[in-house]
C-alpha cells in the first residue's frame, strides 16, 4: 500500500512538471533531419523558455501581455536580446531609439512620422501614445472636445501636453490604454517602461486583430467616465487680461485655457464679475462708426463665426468672439472684446450656457 501510494505521488508530480513545460512531440523518420530539427528545437526552446521563466515577471501585471507579444519574432528580438538572462526588466525605461525600432517592427507603417531626434533620451508615455495612435492611423479630430473627454477619463488629464491631447483622446476612446496601478492615472510625462510599452503594443496589435485580445483590470474603459458628460459644461470663465488667457472651469475643476486678445489702451475689457448674456452662431457685425454691416459667414467678419456676449451698457457690447486676424491673439488689440482663435471659440461655444459666469481680472 505504501509503495503504491508513493509511486502514484511520483507519477502525479511528473505529470505536473511536464504540464507546465513547453514541449513539442513530432515523429521524424530521417535521422539527419531529426538531428537538425533537434538543434533547431533546442534553440527555439531556449528562446521560448524566456517567455515563461522571466523571474521578474512572475506575478507582474503585464506578464500575459508580454508573453503574447513575444510571439512576434521581430518584436522579441528587440525586447529580449539573444544574450539576455532570464530577466525581462519590466520597469526599465525605454529610449526614443528603442521606441522607434519597436514601432517599425510592430507596424511597418511607412506613412507614419518617424522618431529621428533625441534618440538616447527616455521616451515619455505621452510620446509613446501619440506615436502609436499615428501608427494606427487614428483620427485625432474624432472628438470635438478632446481635452474635456480626457478630463472625464483621467484624474491627471491636465498634465497631458497640448500637442498630445487629440491623439491620446483618440487612443483612449478606442480602449487601448492601460495604466498600473490606477487606470485613471496616466502619468503622461513619466518615462514609459518596458512593461507599459509591451502592454500598449499588444493592445494596439490586438486592435489590428494581429494578436488575441487580453482582458485587464488596468485597461481604461472608454465609456465609463469620472462624471456625466452633461455635467462637464463650462460653469465659469476666468479671464486674465495681463496673461492674455481665459480658463474654462466646471465647478472648481479647470478644463482648459485658451490664448486671447484683450482690449487695447482706451478700449479696456470690462473688469469684474459678469454672466453670459447671449450666444450667437455666425453673427453679423455692424461697424460702430460707419454703420456698415458685414454679414455672417463673411471671411472678413471681425467676429468670426461665434459670439459669446457677457457685458453691455445697453448700447455697446463686450464678449468672446473669433477673428480673421489670428496674429492679434495674445495682444491688447481689440475695442474691449475678447478675441479667440476660431477653432477655440467654437469649442468654447459648445460648452457654455447663459448660466456660465465670467470673471475678468486685470
């Protein structure tokens, strides 16, 4: 009875050992082919053992993504050099040079812009996200208010660099972003690590249906926002005359800042607390001196195509509006109004209501 039990235990243990070891059984009749095949299998198994025996990946959040990604030989050769030990180094930062090589190996997209400068510097997470969004040909203009969307997704969205906002919003909308340990903290300006990039590349290739999808607790849900989008309307606008900018707020949360032109000397923008009184899409403009009217949608209309009025003395008005004179934005150049780039006033126009307050400070 004791010998039978011992043998049974030994047999069971043997089965478990073979169950976790990658192996392949094949019938080969030719001896020379068998010898060549064995050498090849030894080499392949040595590479494959790296998939499963990275000691610093055991229990790591990225493990399943890394193992799946390394099935792509070109990517594996970059992420796991032939002389590497059984360490993946998941927390090592990636240089811009390495990022460029991995993008080429993963996507081979000749139309995407290439990374050619500052190659030895660490790549930031924002840079990697923007680059991959381009490789996937995601439309950066898919969202009309990308910063508002990012604010509804990430607690640190205000740290996203301006150049990266549209691309990161588009790649987030596709559900391709994973953040560890908190999905809502993107850390856009931190160096991206090997594990973070591996997960991001895997998700991108899965999006292209080149790798199987893998669920993750750390993947952002693009449809689950921090707050209802209806509550992200602009409730307050704060204008700084000296800084030549206006900042939009939802409650106490700053949503976005825009450059503006303010009143020139002798035509100062009215300082104080106001409220949006009227909003007009495609306003006409009447010259206050000659009475000549420039109709709406005229490219020479000094109001652009949006008007947000917030002050009047019953005769004259001050408000936010677009301008055909883009060079004036950032200057003290108006007759008391606040000029904005046309694309900025359109975005702001879609978010304000007659309940929005306006505070103008020197």
